[in-house]
C-alpha cells in the first residue's frame, strides 16, 4: 500500500477578497505536483500535493512571487 498524498495548511496574508483567493488557489493548482488547493477562510489554504514532486517551500515561493506573504499555518 502506497502512502497517501501530502497535505499542508498554508497561512496566506491578504486572502480577504474573492479575487485574492481565486488568484492564490489558481496559482497553487498550477504548480506541478499539486493535486488540489482550497481556500479555508480569509487566511488559510489547504493544499494536497505529491511530496516527491514539490515541497512546501516551493508552494510558499510561488505565492511570494505573486506578492503574498505565506508560511505554514
């Protein structure tokens, strides 16, 4: 039996509008190895990903390139 996908909750500053949530979720979903990304309120995103393809730091870097401050939630 293979292990399931990895999951991380990212705390993202500035997710207080629909436009920001849409942009962040779309960006994370576009990262190779990410299976899903869903906003969890105004400051968190739940990401399911393949840890063999992408790291949490890669996800944080992708959001920082957009101008969002992000870290482990």
